[in-house]
């Protein structure tokens, strides 16, 4: 819960980590003091028998110097040069102390991630490659109901009392659902379909819809405008279609709410589902594109949703607000389904 690299980032901090960082900061301040008497005297800080601050600081310095020897690298999907790096040889004073503290924190976070990888149940979030991190602030937590916070944390770490978990914990002998008489799986097996609301498009930013003045948005809803004839004549029904008659552009948006570990699978399925339709539209002279969007059932937005809003020229403020709304809607839906999992309302006769 203290890991800053976890998919659900909480504002809480570890007391032990803050203690170690405080001791390391004090040691580096004494070693780099402007007073020559303090600087020449080797400081000795009491930290107990199991942990030595001098060893931790020395290891952090060695790691920082080694990173400078290796050079700037990239570990995520951003391109080379998209981030700036600070080098040990070019920093002084407070910047060096901050680099040491950051290195100690990153080392502790790496240890937490390594421990989570070894846990097949609570560490399932380590396999959510395409899901973006969801960060909660203290303001968010204060405005949340206690049961909602508990449900969110337990759902992320797969600790909800499903029949499968109750059998695993020795609280129940049979994982069969009492309503449908079928095996009840953990929540990660669930998936649902969700349709989002319309979002205003900012035409002042560059995107897929530049130069289109006659955009028409249609959705698979009875009260919305129907899809174009070239799509309606097929058996496929995309959730949202954005088309322009003048430029002959067609953008199909397909929304899905799978479990977070199945986002890549859902993306590949949706792309393959509309592959033949894209080929037919291109033969007819249309510039067609399908953009699947995945919103995790527990409220974690995939990178495809962020990419869609960016390509549709949605501003940063509206994009952040829309992604937050999508995440909260999926989370509320999942919580509603879970609270009524034993009612016949959700089961077909």
C-alpha cells in the first residue's frame, strides 16, 4: 500500500521509510556542511543494529554514479530524450541530497514491487501492463465513503469475499454459486460492457479531426442519431461513430470494460473484429479507423483511452476530467454488481 509504483497509488507513507530517509538526509547534511569542523568529523548516527545509515547512503551514491556511467535510458513507452536526467558530477548541495533520498526511495519501491510479483493473488496488479496508474489524494479519500475505500483496496488486491476466495481461505467448501449452480470465480473473471458519455472536442488542437467542419457523432443508442449507411448495412454495431461526409473520414470507437489483466486481449479482439469492415470502407474511398478503448472493471483506465482523447484534440484539463469520470463510473458499476451478486436480478432464468 506504500508503493508509489503500484497501480493504486495511495497518499500514505511508510513510517520506517520516512525514518530512514530522514537519517540519510541528516547524514548527508553533516558530511557536506559548510563548517570545516563539522565536515571533517565523521558523524555517527544511531540507527539500531539491523540497519546502518552509512551503508545505505554509500550504496545509493554508488548506484547514482553507475547510472551516470550507463547514461540515459528509457524503461517505459516514451521515446528517448523525452525525459531529463540529473547527473551526480554536475549537481551540488541540496540537489545531491535529493538524488540520494530519491535513490533510497526508488530502491525501497523496487523491493515492494519484487515482493508483489511473488504474490500470485495480491500482486496481480503487476500484470496490468496497459492500465494506467490511479492516484488518490487525501482530498479524494476524505470525500469517499469508508465502504468505498475498503471495496476499492480489496478489489485491487483480490481480497473480496467471493466464493473462490472463501474456499481458498478455508471458510467454505463449495465454490458453486447458489443461484445459477455454476462455479463462481474471483472478480477478475468478470467483464462488462459500458458506454460513455459524449465529450466536447477542441478543434483548436491538432488531431485526427483537423479540417473537418461537418462532423456527425452517432452512437449505438435508440435516442442518438443512427450510424452511416455504409456501417448500418453490416452486422457490426460500433459503440460510437464519428464521420465526416466532406473528408470521408470515419472513426469507430469501441468501448469495453474487461478485467484489468485482459485489456490487451480485449484490444486485440476488437481490432480483429472490425478488420474486414475497415478494408471494405477503404475500398469505398473512406479513410476509416477503429479505436478500441478499455476501461478496467475496477476503475483503471487503459492507455488506449488516453490516446483516444488526445487524438481527438481533447485538452489536458478536459481529458483528465473525462478519464477520472470514466474510472469512477466503471468502479461504481463494479461495486453495484458485486453488492448484488447473489440476487437473481443478475442471473438469467
